[in-house]
C-alpha cells in the first residue's frame, strides 16, 4: 500500500514484515557463494565477479570474506573481511554482519534452495538485496522463480543489477 504525502515528493511505502526461511543449517550455508544479482549500493560500486565466503568460527560467529574485481576481471581484487552472528536462534535466518565495529547491518536469508544451491539475502526494510549461487551462473527458470517470489515479498526487482561473473 502506498500513501501520498501532500506537498511532498516522496511516497511513504508501507510493507508487510519481511519473512525469512524457516530454518538455516549454518554448516551447510558456509562456503563460497557467487553473486548473481544485487541492488546497487555504494560499497560495491564497480565490482565484477563478486563472491562471499563464510566459515564458522570457534566462538559461534561466522567469518565473512567479500571479494570482487575492481571494474574488470583484470582489475585489482577488492575485499572486505567481517563477521556475522545469528540474532534469531529459532531459524538461524536473521543475522547481523559487521565489517567495522561498532557498525552492523541486517542480513536476512529470505529464500534458500532445498540443497543450498542458491540463497537470497535481504534487509527488513528492503533496502538491500542479493541473489547468490554456489555456481557462477544460475539457470534462467530458477532466477525467474526467485524474482517472482521477491515480488511477492514486495521487492522492486527492476532495481536488481546482474553481476558479471567470469
């Protein structure tokens, strides 16, 4: 539902609360994920070949390594190291991630393949979105089905940028 604010250019959009997957086995979730598509944001500007690698830590948190090539596949590798932790122990699908303390962001797993072959990560206010895959490519029918479910979750899929993978 949209509500027009008289005298304002912006629209205030109210959305249903964002749902997450029922349960995430963190051991199965760890490993390397390739970015298939994402919402645009400043911290990934110019990235190609983006991927994320997650590993369980001894303290129960998850180490995060995000990598991409700068502008071209021959460009310098950019990376960011961080950590994530579960904030919803019932599902393991709601996490916080931090790349520099004390700042952290929401990392919600909102769609997940039966065999952990793909994952979709969102934000409760729908300002971030990533479609991830265990492989550098994704079958078109799988991608289209994900887009359909994202529309049902009130995401604007027209804002997605497809990520170039080598």
